[in-house]
């Protein structure tokens, strides 16, 4: 066990430090005069060194002591050891000196101070918040495009003085997003807090938000099936990072098309963490008396009772996935089809054996039938009414990346009930009279409504 623990510790250090340019490493050691120990560790490249180390250490903790071999596989990393060479040593990166230990996690205040911008710098970058540089606006304020003196393009989120996002929410977003690093999350560059101004400075994402393309009859055709599948998978990876692979467990609480930004290569980036909540390592759910979210994306347990968890994010992801493959907003059929929402419309077609009728006509020439049906199946699993039977994001990623995994049969979607008029509807408008409507703030144009509700 001493040799095993030392060898695994060594291979984990080499893997997460990424000295090879890849987060993968192997090691071997003699544990008897005749036998050798072989160890292997690898992370997916989208993890930072810190998060790779966390993932590998957690995986290492699941290995069973006293066994001749063992392996732990998670969606983002793997740790293995055997008494025989089970990997191709020639395909591994050339060895290098041991990496230095990881830098200690800095104090939160120090981290925030290091990200602070002067107001004058932001004013120059945005031409004093010129209307020509305005990207969008919503309930929390406005977003402007800018360019720093070094040429870097930025997006500045300017919170309105009357914004419901006060100092607490502002601090929450700064501290939260500053610690998150993933290719499928929008990167926070800094902030400014001077006088009455509260500004967040993000990387500029050039291709606006997903809804800009998806719900436009002309632009929707630019999102062929392979691109949509790439976007779906990228969003799933980003959500998995928030739920399990980052140094914190983050519940986003406002996942929707307008909060998915697209970079120059149309990679998705999850944005807008103003309503996100941090969970403890062993915490599974929380509740609130002040519900903020978007009609159609909120899970029933959150909308009705103020309870939220990773499963409420999974519900939002399921609605988002269905919108992507159908090319329609979740309230589209409610407007056009006699009181029926997208979720119930999808369920009816699935139950009747005609699921292909919901496919976006814009991608008829490019779609994969098997992938489409699998995505639709996964979406229905995510929006089941009982949160306990919805999959976690790790399972969703696994289902998206494996064509051979058998999926369970979905149960009917949440809010799939009969209205008094005999039609099918989602009773979001019946949640109570204490509600007000605004719009949330992505880093690009956003016309989706955000509603503040109070549970009954």
C-alpha cells in the first residue's frame, strides 16, 4: 500500500500539472523483486490544473484497498493501476522533471482586488458607454462592447442603479465567476465598483447568444445538426463542471438559450451567474422564498416551492436541449397550437410514435436520425416531474457521448396537465398574483422574460 499510494500520488501530480501539454501521465514501480506496479491518470483537457487535481484526488479516494488492480472512471478523469502494463507507453508524452506543487488558493478579497478596473479605463474602452456600443439590456442593466488600450475586446455589464441585483448579488457574481475556468463558461476579466457604478468586465464573445440564431427563421439554418450537437454537448460539459468538477458546486438557476453565448468557432459559453448559488460539498438542495427565473425553464419544485438543486438545473438543460433540436421557444406551441407548450407537444409526439415531427425543418438535410432521437430521449428524461428520477449532468454527458448506453423510458414532463379549457398547458401563469416581470442580462441581446415569484 505504501508503494501504491506513493506511485498514485506521483502520477496524479504529473497529470494535473500538465507539464507534457496534456493532462495525462503514467508511472511504474517495483513492489516485489518479481512484480511491478503500473499506474495511470488522465483528465479531460477542458479542466484547469486545480480542477484536474481535485477530480483525480476524488477518483483516487474511491479505489479499493487491498486489490491487485483498480480503476475509477468519472466523466472528467480516470485513475487506474494494475500489476501488468495495460497502457501503450510509447504513446505517452516524454517524461519531464516533477512539477512544482500547486499554488495555494488565494484569499477571496485578494482575488477580487486583483481583478479591479478603474472606471476611467472602462469609460475609454466603451466610449463612455456609447449607445453605438450597446449590445443589449435587461432587468439588471445594460451590456456594452468595448476595447481596452491593449486591443483586447471586452463586454461590460453595467448594472442599473435601480437594479434588483444589489451589492450582495454583485459580490456573488464577481467571487463566483472569478473562480470558474472552463472552455464552456464565459470568463470574467474583472469588475469596477466606483461611486454608483457597478460594472462586470467579461471576455467578448463575438457570435452573440444562441437564441439570436436558433429562433430566427433565416439564421436558424446556419446551425446544422452537427453544430447543434456540438453546442448541446458543450453546454452539458459546462454544467457538469459547475455541478461536479469545479472547486465549488454551483447551481446556475437561470440556464436558457439567451444565456448561452457563442464564440468565433460557435463553441457554447454559459453566461450570467447573477442568480447562481454555491453549495457545500455534501449539500444536495436548498430553498428560497424569493424565486427568480424564466418562465418555461424553471423546474416545478423550484417554481412552486422554492426548492432548487442540481436537478433543477438539469430540468432547465432539458428544456434548452429540446429547444435546440426543435428550433422553437418553449412557449411556441402554447401560442400557436391551442394552449399546448413545447414540452407537452414533444411528449405527445414521443408517446404517439411520431417524434420526427418535432425536428426543426431547417436541419432536415443534415441531421442524424439516431442522434436526434437520442437527444430527444435525453431531453425528456431531464424534464421529468420528479427530480429524483432526472439524471445528473454526469449521466447526461455519458448518455450524449455513448451510442451504446440503454436509456430508461421517460415519464411525462413536469407541468403536463389539463387546463380548464381542455387544452394542455404549463400553469406557470397560475403560480400566484405576487409576481413581476423583467429581463435577465446576458452579454448580448436578450428578449426572454425573467420573473420574480414567491412560492405558495
